[in-house]
């Protein structure tokens, strides 16, 4: 069954297309019943960082930037949560690693599991 996007979906879908064009590779994460649980995207940038995006719904998204040597278990240099459009726009607007204005120090992650929509 093909779904027709609503007007509310259009900016999120456009953001997803920009992420694909920017080199993010997407994969579906499924639960134990085979149902779609989340969508994960990642890109390895040529300047020493990995950026990822996890989507659980149009209003539940998180993105992060890590140094390659810290990925995946270290602390991120940057992270953002919000809607799909907000998160993708924010990660795509980040300056290249090492350039002026780029995040350059890590931010300690909480000790618990972060669930999109519940804050950090």
C-alpha cells in the first residue's frame, strides 16, 4: 500500500532526501516481530568524524557527530534531538570537523539508555 504524504510530512521527507544526497546511508531497524522500530543513518566524513541519525517518528529524531576514534562507544562531539527536519537540518549545517565553529570537545553521554522524545 502506497501512502500519500500529508502537508505536515513534506518538510521531513525533503530533509530525508537532503540527507541521502549528503551521503547518509540508511537502514531499517526491526523489532523481534519484524516490525519497523527505527531508521538509522550514518555517514563517515573524510575529515575524521562519523555522523549518525536515528529516527523513530517524524517528531522523534536524534543525530550525533563523533570522532572516528571515539565511535561508536565514546562520547559525541555534538548531538541534537527534535523533529526529523530539525535534526537533519542541524547535522547538515555543521561546519566540517576542525574548521572554525565546528564542535571540538566531547559531551559526556548519560549513563542510561536515551529514548527519543524523553530528552538527554
